[in-house]
C-alpha cells in the first residue's frame, strides 16, 4: 500500500513557498507520512488569524493526520499554536529547515514545541531544491533582517540578516538551468542586504553580475522585493546593461509621506523613492515597478495618505500590494495612536483603486507591442515586466515565446 504523503499549506511570502518546497523534499526523504504541515505568516495580526483558520480547516478535512505548524507566526508565537487542540507539533523557522527535524518527526520522536532563539542563528544554508513550479525557479539567497521598522515583526520570526555565499547560489542556478528552467528569481527577506555578512562584503549588484557572467545560458534573471535606498552602483549598472535582468522591480516603499516614513523608521524619504524610480527608468526605459504600501498607519492623516496615493504616479508604480494596517503586538507602532478601522479599510480600497487604474494604463500601452513571454501554462504567461498574458493558441509550458499583444481584458494582456 502506497504511503500517504503530507499535505502542505503555505501562507505569506515567496520565501515561505520556497521553504515549503524544501520541507516537502526533506519530509519525503524522511518517510513522513500522514501529516498536515502549515507554514504560517506573521506579517500582520490578520495573517496570524488566517494561519489559525487554515489550521482548523485542514484539521477538519484530515481528521486522522498529525498537524505540524511552522513558519514566522509559529516562531514568534509558539504558545498560541501549541495551545490549539488541533496542533501536534510546533517548529521554529530554523528547525523546519533541518533534515534531522523531519527524520525525528517521521518516527514520532519529538517534543511538541521546538522553537529556538532565531536571533542566535548566524548562517543561512542554501537549500538546494530543484526549484518549484515548471516555469520559473526561486532561489533563496538571503534570510532575516537587521532593520527594525516600527510596524514589522518579521525580524523576530526570521532573525538577523544572513547571506548564502555566491558560489553556492551560482552552482544551484547552473543546476536549475540544466534542468530546463528559463527564469530564476532571487528571493530573500531583505534582499538588498545580501553580502553584508560575507567576506569582502559584496553587494547584491555584485551577485547579479556574477550570476549573469557565470551562467551564460540563463535566459532570464528576476529580482524579488528590494529596498530601493540600498540599491548599490553595481545593481544600477546591471539594470542599465544586462538585458537578461528583467525590467521589473518590486519596491518596499510602505508610504509616500515623510512623517509617516520617519514614524515607520524607514530609511528613505519620498524624494528618495522618486529619485530611484526616475533613475531606474532612465537607465532602463521599459522598467516597471511594483510596491508595498500600507494604508492607515498610526497617526496617518488624510493629507499624509494622499501623499501615498500621489506616489503611484510620481514613481510610475504599476503593481501594488496594499496592506491595511493592523496593529502587531510587540511592535512600537502598535503603541502609537491608531487610525479608525473603517478609515483604514476605505483608504486601502482607494489605494487599490488607484493601483487598478495604473495597471490598466500600463496594459493599454502594450497593445500592438511585441513581447517575450514566459509560458506559465499552455494558456497563460508573463512578460519581462511581469504583466500577465493570455494566449489565443496553446504554448509549451516553460518556454519563452515572442507574441504580439492584441488587446487586454480582466487585468491581463491578450496575445
């Protein structure tokens, strides 16, 4: 009789998705059978509640399975999950990436809570998975964060910043290209801090140029979220000169008002963000930007909020991730004067509406243009600028195809 494989549920960021895939491989190698593994997110209080809701749902649907909870929320609030009747095992973010953890879990030789001090971790191993999805591969190059933004609990879930050595990263990308991946995405918690803890303190731009030089057969390299104020000269040079580096950057902006940025303890002001976007577009005219923006941060007035809305046009933002602020216990912002909940909800809706208009403007401008598109499925792919494209005829999954854009509908391009 075939062994029943674990069920995985992942909440939160791309890094969590990557780590879930690494856990899947370790759990499979260990022979772990009937189990539900929930990789939680702690970015907001609502994310923690969603994690708990998902645990209860999966426990109901898999009544005979052991329930194992891990991820950032398990790291920061292990007791909350250990106290849930549905939960059998709680693992911290360090423990979840250890093959020994899964070997012990497979034979039931575990304490119910295994969560150590994440701040004591000094290394990030390069988790050598073969990539996930059949179209693009995600490679973790960094973990943790040394900054302490007043709204953010993530450093306490991920620890301080640690980098994977460049040689390990290059070797992994070579293997992925040999397996047929045409696009690789570099991912981490605070990507622009990569290298600060390595010998010689290289920067992210050095890593990008090294990958593109040493892996000449890699067609497309993409960078996930970056902190624009930490973009180094080598990265800007790569943006200008490396056509295999995709013209799409997701920026951790969070707000467009200087006072709110200071109260968030961000390291940039609105003019810094605008100057970066102007320079990136000067170097690479086809560059597009996504951005994280928080609506209703404590003390935010209507005028302050409008500065965030204006930033969409001033930075030429296209793809927005809008977060309605919710107080996160243990963060300084949770102790600041809060904005009314309905006001936060309304401001988030207005930001999303402005974002939808920005997407529509970008898509409309692509009609009649030719684009190289990575086919994520026979019917759908993405341009170099990350716009979604619906194909009129089936394409080979994972291949890069040249298409003519004939129109747009429902937030995607038609080809």
